[in-house]
C-alpha cells in the first residue's frame, strides 16, 4: 500500500511538472508574438516544441498519465485568463516538481531514494520543526528588522512595495505564500540547487570551498527570484534570509527545519502587512520571502 501511494505521488508530481513546463513554453512565446519577425519565429518554435512534447508524452506515457497532463495544461491556461497571479503559482509548482524530474531522469536516482536525496526524512521531525520556528522568531525576524532599518538610513525605503503587492493580490495567493511557497522554494533552492552545486563543486575544489560557492550561488538565485516585488529591500532581505535558511539546512541536514522556518516567517509577515493596512500604517520593515 505504501508503495502504491509513493508511485501515485511520483506520477502526480511528474504530471504537474510536465503541465507546468508546457504552460510556460506556450505562454512565453505567446507574449513574444508582438516583437516582429523574431517574435513570430520564437512563437512558432515554441508551438512546434510543445506539439512534439505532447506527442512524446502521448506515445511514451500511460494513457491516464497523458490525459492528466493535458487536463492540467488546459486548466492552467483557463485559470491564467481569470487571474494574472496564476502564473506565479504555476511557477512554484514547477520549482516544486523539477527536482523530482531531474533526480529520476538525469541523476537516475531510484524512486525510493528521492526523499533521502532531498533530505525529506522523519528523523527528529518535531524537533527540527520547532528549531526552525525558533530560528525564525529569534534570528530571522530580528535580523530582518535591523537590516530594514539600516537600509532606511541609507535611503532605501521601498519595502512598501511588498505590502502593495500583497494587498492587491487575491486572498488565495496570501495563503499560498505560507502554505505552498515555502515547500517549493526550499525544495528547489536548498535541497536541490545547493546540494547539487556542492556535490558538483567538490569534484574541482576543496569541500569547504565547494560548500561556500554553493551557499552563495543558491542564495543569490533565491534572492533574484523575489525581484517581481520591485523592492530593493525585498531582494537584499531575501539574500540575508536565504543565507540563514541555508545555514539551518546545513546544521540540521533536514528540509523540515527550513520549511517550518520559511512558512512561519511568511505567515508572520502576511499578518503584519494586513495588520498595518488595517491600522492605516505604512508597511513595516519585516519582509516576505
């Protein structure tokens, strides 16, 4: 029974990834059509690539799996018409499932070993969740507040843009920010990017150097992923928080600790933003990552 559930979860993750990837390889070329001949050519290439991918899935994959991919693909397009925020959610689904595809098809990791590769284990689960929560309250938030105040002193005061985005966003995106985003971002940036880079770097440089490079690169990518808020404070804050999360991940060797820390941080940030809005105050220096 456990194996059946594991196979079902794996297939659901693969279907979600393929549908998400197909959505973006369609949506992005569609947006390029207005850029003259080059845009039209890119759109045509994207369309051909999508048709080939759908054909491959239909031929190589089981019928039910193919039907699920197509259904999700069409659902994503329908939802994206209803809300401009849907592509952001779909991107998180792709971040969440990309490591699964990589480990299965590129690294050739056995399905039963994937959770171990991503540091998704039950060892000391409650302890690590509690530790993650403690780190957020005792370290991450104080550091974020101090950093925000220092940035204000040097004239960087655009943290309000984060609050503006959250106030304009639909309520489902608010819940998404602390119920789903911490899982997708920590799995992708910490359990996948950081660990892959460290393992690759150890082939060429000493272990400590490889670790330092992996921490820096994965954290820079995590920070860059927050550019859509249009806030310098948010990008700088994401870098600092990313370093702390990476340190916690290395200390515990557990994804549970950083997911808990990230989820609590985003939850508190959302509450603070809405409370400030209710009181008619400006956005606080706390950040949302």
